[in-house]
């Protein structure tokens, strides 16, 4: 899967499932501070990633993931 396809899927679930405002979604947006993704939202993200990309997010692997770009890069590394 190409990185742009991954980004499209991620942005789609940020908009539709987490109901994050589109104007807050940029590559350098901070997941927690800019988009407001909290620990409860993160549980939804885990389920959505598993459903769409076929792997489980490990908390220790996400420790240094702060921005949307880093999150997309993380998914890209896991599936490609």
C-alpha cells in the first residue's frame, strides 16, 4: 500500500470516526495537543488501525509518535 493511500485512510477515520475538524489535520499537527486525541480516542484508533491495516498498535512503539506524519510513517513501516 502506498503512503498516500495510508494517509487517505487515516485522515478519513480522523474526520469520520473521531470527528476531528478538517482544519486541524496537517502533517505536522500534534495528535494530542492539536487534534485533541485522548486515551479514549486512542482505543478507537487501535481498533480502526487493526481493521484497516491488519496489525495491532503496540503502545511502546507509539511512545515517540507525536504528529500525524509520524503516525502515518509508523503505519507505513509496519505494513510495507
